[in-house]
C-alpha cells in the first residue's frame, strides 16, 4: 500500500524528521486560506497523487501571493496529471498540499528499501537528488551510494560513516544524516515499510535538513498490525478491479499484457504467467480464484477479467482438487453465456471429475478450446490472442 506525500509528512513529523510547515486543501479557496495562515512569502502548491515526477509535469508550483496560490490550486484540482510514473492515463488530482517554501542550498536523495536479493534493508543515498534520480541511476550510477543493513546485526555507525565518506559530505551534514537514517530505520521497522524515499532531502542555506518530499510503501501483509496506517489508504488511487476482486476474496493484480488468466492457487498462477511468457505471450493479470472457489466466484472472476479492455484471449488453468472440475466447467459455461464472451477462451482442466468437466465444456455449444496440459494451453492462448 502507498500513501500520499502529505500523509508521509505527517508520519515524518510524528517521528521527528523535520518537514516544512504545510496543510492539505481540496478547493482553491481553502488553498488560499492555507497560504495566508502559513505566513511564508513563498509557498509551494503540490498535487497529491500516488506518483512522482510531479515537478516536471506541472504538479509542483511556487506561489508568492494568496491569489497566485488560489490560481495554482485551481489549475491542479480536478485535472488529470500525467507524469513519467503515472502511465499515459495519468492520475486525477483531488487534493493539493500547500507548504512553506524552503531556501534550498542542496538537494539530496535518500531511500531505505527492502532488498530482496540480499535480504537486507538497503540505504541509498546520492548528493545528486532532486527531480532526475532516474537519470542519475541511468547515466551516472556511481553517484548513488548504497549500504546494506543486515537486520540481524542492526544499523551500525560505521556503515553510515562509510556512506557519508563516499558521498564526500561535510562533517556537519554527516552528523545530521546519521541521526536521520537512524530515525528512518526505526520507522522502517516500526511501520513495516517496504520502501521509504525522500527526494529531495534538502540542506538549507542555514545548514538544516528537511524532507521536501516523501514516498512510503508498506508491506500489505503487515497492514493488520497498523490500523492507523491502513486508515490512510486512498482507494481512489488504486486499480478498481483490484479493489473489487479483494472484496470478493479473489487475488487479482493487473498487468500490462493481453492474455487474461484465471487460475486456482498462487503457485499455479505464477507458473501460468511463466508458461505464457515462455510461449511468447504476455499475461494481462494475475488472478487466483482460491482453492475452494465456487461457481459464483468463477463468474465474478470472469467479469473482472473482461472489464480489462486489453484482454484479447482468456486462459483458464484450473486444477480440481478441493474444487471439482465439473463445478468449474459449469461456472465457465454460465459466465461465458451471461457475459456474452467475445474473446477466445482456452481451458485446461485437470483433477477430480475432469471427464465430466470436459464433457460439460464440449456440450455447451460455446467456442471453447480445450488443452491437454499447461504447455498446450499456453501455446493455444498465445496463438488465439494474436488473431
Ligand atoms: P516530484 O517531482 O513528484 O518528486 O515532487 P517533489 O516534491 O520532489 O518536488 C519537485 C521539485 O520541486 C523539488 O525537487 C524541488 O526542486 C522543488 N520544490 C519543492 N518544494 C520546494 C520549495 O519549498 N522551494 C523550492 N525552491 N523548490 C521546491
Ligand atoms: Mn520528489
């Protein structure tokens, strides 16, 4: 789960990470009042969406009067902001955050993230922070310095010293950065983050550090331990199909390809994605209907898959263990008829009552391609999606 910048800044404040003064607004008039209350000649109006790259897309504006603040907020609220992180469809701006302007002397980059390869928490730092960290990573990767925190040993001073040394930070900044990373590391563990990014982390002309931006991602599996964090969820920022699926008890994750997948069991679902790629195709989604899914669930699953206009063919790959093949077959036939299925459907069934299941599919009168095994099914569906 991700949260907005203004929420990340609330958490920073609670955990004594310095952030500029600021407040949220949902209308231009409210924005103007916030500006007046801030009593800072220069303020920054920032579009609140779950994506970075706002600066370059017109989602961050400096303002110097109540009128300018009103106009900047008016220009952002209700519009769809397209940044290099939103995808071409962009994200609608429902709220803006107005904060006191800062006198920036330097812009740094700091992130903590779960490094799955090393099973550590990695700290990444760069003195080339600001708006173009992707470009820095691409063109001058040596400017991004990484140290690994082994969670069984904890955070050791020498790691941070070496980080600051490699970044050639002056001593006064080294001291501050060490304190920051210690606090952020504690936050990381306390809230079960998967990623925490500050870009830019600024140093002012008075040598003070502030977090000017904040991006936080939380481990969904640990959310039950943090009701306060979960309450920050903004469903408007999430994929509608994913939300609907999770309400129905289905695990659905939208992907970029054009082959809709309906599978039971997460392991089989993963294997199905792999075998589709192996056959030269691209899955449109990950969908696990669960081990004990009912006919009703199969219908819901179909409906969710078909809401995705990218889908050119569907691959149903089900092992009937707890769930019997004839029940699944009935679900497939019923759903295909109800939803007036308009894309090719490839079905691979195996397990309990498989022959009854296949018979139901054959006798349905629907144009269903059956497959003998996963490989066969993947090849057939990739072929069908091309047509
Ligand atoms: P992002 O582009 O979505 O990552 O949005 P950021 O919050 O990082 O803002 C983009 C850029 O706007 C920053 O890198 C800063 O250069 C600039 N910016 C943000 N706040 C201020 C501020 O208070 N004063 C000044 N001068 N620039 C700011
Ligand atoms: Mn940023």
